[in-house]
C-alpha cells in the first residue's frame, strides 16, 4: 500500500503528464514575447463589439449551461435515490 502523498508524486512524474506540462509552461513563458504592442495610443470610437467581447459572452453562457445541467443531474439523482 503506498504511503499518503506517494501516489500523487508518482502521478506527477509520469511521462504522459510531465511532457504536456512542460509544453504549457513554455507557451506561458513565450506568449508575451510574441504579442503585438498593446495599443497605438490613438483612441478610436467603438462601432461594434470586439471579438473578445463576443467570445467572453459565449464562454459565460456555456459555463452557466454546463453548471445548470450538472445541478439538474445531481438533484435528479438525489430525488431518484431510495429513502432509508
């Protein structure tokens, strides 16, 4: 029987886990160097929502939908469980 915490250490050292984590770390470090300048200093009037605004709205709506679906399933399971 492994000691407490030993299983977690073994999990974190597996090759299939370590390689993607290294890639994510590399992307996290390299991404700011590849970014464009934050702005030009000239303000332009907004005529429509930006793509990031639309993406944020879609992600928020998807998150709410997923949480509501999970809660419905949880309460349906509780309702279906036999009472002692």
